[in-house]
C-alpha cells in the first residue's frame, strides 16, 4: 500500500495533545491548589491546550479533505466523507439541531458501517477483524446515544428514549474491551519487555488514583475520556495497560493501528465536539487499511530484521 | 521532518485562530423543546394528559466538584424534564428517582429534597455553576419542605409532637407551644419579611446569583415562580411555572420561538445533600416552540421585530469567511500533499 502522508502523524500528535492537555490536565488542575506564582503557568498551559485543540481541529478538516480526494474514485465513499466535512464546517455557523442532528448522527453510523465493511474485507486475519468490530461498536453506540434524543426531539415523540443508560453502558464495555482485541493483534510474545514496563506507568497511576479517591477519579475520567467507570476498576486498569503496551509496540514498528488507536482514543467515548468525532472516524479509517501500513515514506530508524513473530503478524 | 514549511504554516494559522478565539469545533447539546398548547397549563397535575404533548429529555447529572462545600457521592444521577407553554405562561415538569421523601427541615440533622432550574441572564453560557461575575443567572429553587408547609405549616411540634415548653411569655394556653405565637411581634423573622419564616405561597424560591457565594433571594414582591411537587413510588415529580415575561429585571424574559440555556440541579436530603453538595447538569438548550431567529438570546421579550439580519451578518460573515478559508486551505494542502507523495 502507498504510504500515508505525514499529515496523519501530525493529526494524531495534535489530537493526543488536545486530549491529554485540554481535556485532561487542565481540567484536573482545577482541583489543585494554585499559589499566585503558579497561576500564570496554569493560564499558559490552558492557552497551549486551546492552541492544541485548534491545531488538531484544523488538521482534522484538512485530513478529511485529503480523504475525500483519496477516495474520489469511489463516489459513495467520497460522498460520505465529503458530507461529514460539510456538516462539520457548517456546524461552525449553526450547530445541527432537530432533523439536521438526526441526519448528522445517521451519517456517522453510515460511515461506521462502511468502515467496518472495509475493515473486514482488508484485514488479513481474524484478530484485526475482531479489533475493528469492537472499535466500530464503541463508536456506533456513542453515535446512537446522541442520535436517539435528537430523533425524539425532531419528531416530537414522547421521551425520554428508553434504555439510554443500558446503551451507554454497552458502549463503555466495548471501549474497555477494545484494547484487549488489539493486544491480541499485536501478539503479546512479540511485545518488548520495555514496552510492558512503560505501560505499567499509566495503569499504576490510574490504580493509585482510584484507590485514593474513586469519586474524583471517576469525574476526571468522564471529563477526559467520557467513561464513567461503572465496571469493576481492575478491568479499566488492565485495559489501559493493554492499550499502552500495544500502542508503544505498534508505534515502534510503525504499524498504522498504533496511530489509529491514538486517534480513536483522542476522540473519546460518545464525543460531542465535531472535531473529536472526526478524530475517531479518521482513526477507524486507518484500521481499514491493510495491516501493517506504514505512515511515513521512509523509516527514521533501520528496519528491524524480520523475526518469526513479526512475519507471523504480517500474515494475520 | 517532511514538509516543514507546511507544518509551520499550519502552526501559525492555528495560533492566529486561537488568538482570535475562532472555534473550529462545535457541539449539539441536549435540546428541550417546549410544546405549545392552547389550554391552561397543568401546573398542579404532573399526571395530566397535556404533558404527553411534550417530548421529554433525560439530563445527566454529576456531583458539583468545583468548589467547597462539595460531596462527590451524590445520588441523583439523571433528571427527566419536559416543557409546555401557552400564550402567557411556561411550565416545566421535572422527574427524578428518589427512594425517600425528605420534606422536613425542622430538625438540624434533616435536609430537604430539592430541585432547581438555572437560566443565564446574559447572552451565551456563563459558568454553569451559579454563573460568574458580570454574568448573572436566574434560579428557580423548589424545596420539598416549602411544598409540605403549604399543606400544613411545619414547626418543632411537627417533629416532636410530645414536646413540652416550660414557659412561653404571654402564651394563653395551658401547654404553650410555638403555635401560640401567631402575633408577628413575637416572631421577628416573620415580621422582618424573611422568606424562610414567611407563610409560603409557592414552594419555589426565585433567586439570582453571579458566582459562588453570591446567591441572593429576590424580594418578596419578586417571587413570581409557582410550583407543585409530589412524591410517589420512589419518584419526585415537580412542576415549575411562571409567566413568559416578567417585570423583574432579575428574571429571565422568555418569548415564543427563541432559544435559551438552562441547567438543572438536584439534592437528595436523605444523603445530607445541601448547599453546594448537589448534583448538577451542564447547560442544555431550551427551545420555546419552533425557532424564529438564529442563535440563542436572552434579550427581554419585545414586540414582534423583523428578522435580525444585522445580528446574523455580524456573527455569520466572519465565521463564513473563516470556514471558506479553512476549506480552501484544506483543498490546497490536499493537492500539495498528493504532489509531495508522488514518486
């Protein structure tokens, strides 16, 4: 497959900065005592987070445009991506309401259906198919969660929509299980020990935070990722561990699904901002590419000597 | 790095957009559509058939965790709300699950169930927790104990029916109790017009706030929000109603076809929730009937005006130019990226 432009790495890095700084660190910092000398630093951090969000959103628009061009030979696919680009651009003027909100979320579901179909067709093994399915289910439940109240409002039905909490919880369960599916794709025996060790950091940080103050951890989790932590907390810790190790392994070997995981994670669960939705869908698109797909034209480090594990991975 | 100039150009563009606060993302939050009816609003009957004409939405709540006093394990997780309006009034029906009915504040260890609606008095969305300096909010606070007081005034003897008082000056009965004191001369809070001591004609207190710690009750003459609440089978159902327009400048003025922002908060008395220890929501959009103009507004209701072209131009033209610039740049950079990748 032809290498992807560096735009994708820039987008993933900017989206990651938006997620970790704007939606996580600056919000968590609300609860930290701030002496007078620290406040300018906090304000600077908040401004940098806003800059990262703007940069990520700008790259999101550009990447969507690139995708419309890239898929131009397929009218249907290009039309769907073009519609998403148009909706996101138009929503800067007027937030979609009523029937337009229904159409917008319906469009998201159509795109997810298309992407899942492509993922199943292009994946060379059942591991990636399973991982793509979990990702699609996670994103689709988030879209449905937003679509249903819009549907009731648009058509004047009596509400509220039933089983809303159950749908939300189903999606959160799918989000939590998705990293395990990618873990299987990455084949744990091929993951370096240093990646396992580094992955312990976020998992342990979450564990300590949860044990110290579960309520505040849950609030920060909702702000940062959209997850409510309703499942047993060890599941989230293990999921975070699996995701971290998998991403580190994939990035070192420059596999597309590493960048895809970062983009999808940056979008969050049941995102409300158009830019976050774009990150998640673009990440999902990366998953539909034949795996492994390099994301730059030339490796920055010598290509690792193929090992038995990597060649087996290539044949997934 | 490949394409460093392109990268730097994009960084500079993002910096400019951040500096001028041009948003490149938007969201569609929850929208509550108030349905219009021609009859009188069912302001004392939560089970009235008229409420079925309004689409209900479920608003998630989370514990207030910005300022103390805070309590992170609040119990009310979601509220269902629907709205009706007619030519003169608007009414909201809010419902939430609560296993216990806490409608007494007589004992110091008891706390009431309550629910509140919050409306900004300025354009846009001020801080969702009680507004901020320069951006006041109008609050309608329904209290379960005020609701109970309307049926039968509660006092110490309600909680302690066998209480005995050694001596009450000027009491005429053999066994004096607070009920002996109907003369306001001996009930200074009532004489001073304290709303908490007054005979409640409405279970809703009308307040204004501009940030934490600034909440202020509107005067007795300004208490123009009515309400009704009933608890049954583990659920509270509370109705708020008020005229669409008000003479009070501290009140939100509403009119048909306009959009407003609204937030909700709830307290579970059995969980000792009170003051800032509550569950709150983010801002949701309230649409009073079919939209008549673009964008939300909290301006006072006026006589019918022509379409606000000026407002739309001032807001829309710059955004349109930015959008076109972004799309044009996206297209140009897409072409450049493809040229750069061709071998």
